[in-house]
């Protein structure tokens, strides 16, 4: 479902080049939950951004369901990303002027789905994450855990083949983190979706099908 071949990423600076990723090779099968672990600054977030087509590698290839993501034009890649990849970030990044329901509907609306057609799936997802009674609330009216559950629902609304989560519980307390982890696992298993999760959380990584450890821009396990 997901494959990276010799992915490198470097950034030029005034003090010289910073090599963030140094030859990443990775394969993830459909339905797998993979945890990417390692200290801060080793390239976990950069890797997820490249796997999802948000950032381009300096060299290398990324395939999602057999499609060479960086062989696509910018417009085609944006369309492909909207259709096939979901993202959950450490901070929920919900649109502050829109309700929980509207935030979850947004990817479908961007894809050209009508509001009436998008409303049903969005309501069903919000119900599945325990927020059926909070659909008309703005992000500022939600707790941190609730807002992050809305973000998870938004990532799943388009039924993406791959979901990439970057420290999804990093901004939550321990209790809310446990709840979010259980929710992600339940949704991933019930929907058969592929998850790649960058995390510092040892308990979350223990539950993964596979753990990949990064150090200094490389996969070491």
C-alpha cells in the first residue's frame, strides 16, 4: 500500500546543508498499523510529510497504492492526496469559524461532493468517535481531546487508503491519550485502513503491528 525507495531530504542553510532523511526504504502493507519512533529531530515528521505528498523529497520515490506520487503534477498530486491520504497532526488544525460537522465535511466538499451528500457520512463518523452531541460546536467550544477526535474523523471522511498521524496524542494528557489511541486502533481495524503513526508514546507503539525506529535520518530497525 505504501512504499518509499531511497528517500533523501536535505535543506540548505546559511551554515551549510542539513540532511534530514538519508536514504529511507520502507514498505507498509494494506491494513497495517506502523509506529515510527525515535528522538525529536530525527526526521519522523519530515518522513510523514513526504509519504503523504505534502513535501517533496530531494531524491527518491514514494508509491501509494502503486501510484508514483512525485511523478504527478502539483495539481494532480493535491487531488490524489485529497482522495487517498488522510492526515492527523499533533495540533488539530481545525478551522475555527466552522463547526465540528463542517470541519469533517470539508475534505468531501473540496472534492466536489455536495453538502447534503457529505453531511450523512460526516455525521456517522462523528458518532463513531463519540461526538454525536457536539456536531454543531465550534473548535473553541470543544476540549482538546474532542477537537483531536474531530481531526481524526476529518482524516477518515474520504475513506483514504493511508492515514498518516504525526504525534496525534502529543498535545493531550495521559487519560485523553489512552482514549485517542483506543479510538484510532478501533477505527483502523474496523475500516481496514493503513496507518503510519509518528510517536514518542511507548504505549501506543507497543500496540502497533510493526515499530520502525529512526535515528539521524535513517531507519535503524
